[in-house]
C-alpha cells in the first residue's frame, strides 16, 4: 500500500519546520504540534486541515509518535537538528543547516504548515504536554 501522507520524509520535514520555529522541543511536543498543525481546522488554528478532513484523526497520535521518533533520528544523522539532554528530557533543536533547509521550503503546503506551526508554538508553548495530548486525543477534535 502506498501512502500519500505521513511518509517518513514528509514527517521529517514537518518536524524540522516545527523545531525551527520553536525553542527546543521534546518528542511528544513535536508529535503533538505536528498533529495540531496538520489538523489545524479542528483546533481553530487554520481554515482547513492540510491532509484533508478526517474525523478519526485522533487515532493517529500514537501511531505517528513512532514515525516522528524515526524522523528525528534521521534529522540528527543529517545534522539538521541536534539533541540536548536536560533534566526534563531530550530536547530537539535546529542546526544552522536545518534552518537553511526550512528557509528553502517554498511549496504552498510548507508555507501553510509553517504558519500553523508558528501559531501553535505561540499558543501552546506554556501549556503542559499532557494537557496538549489530552486535547488532541479527545473525541471531536477537542471541541
């Protein structure tokens, strides 16, 4: 079966965008922000869901976590991001090379995703990960 969305490459590029607009994020926060940015309409972040409307999208959170973990490993190997080990866990931060890659993303999808990621970073930066995860795993998209 061929996937259209959520391929390893797509997830790694979305994670790179998220990391580049934030100030150090954990795996779970990256995964949650990715979900929110992709399904922004359901959470009042954008006018439409980037990967199309999907009522069962909350079921993807756990599945996407492993895909995001794998994507982060690839981004570290490519030196697009680096890992900082702190008391609160591993934080992923962009490298200069990673920021250059993001600046070269010019598709409509990438631009819209970046807008969503910036809005999410501002809106959720002071909210606990557990609260964000609870929001995105609620039935009806947290409504």
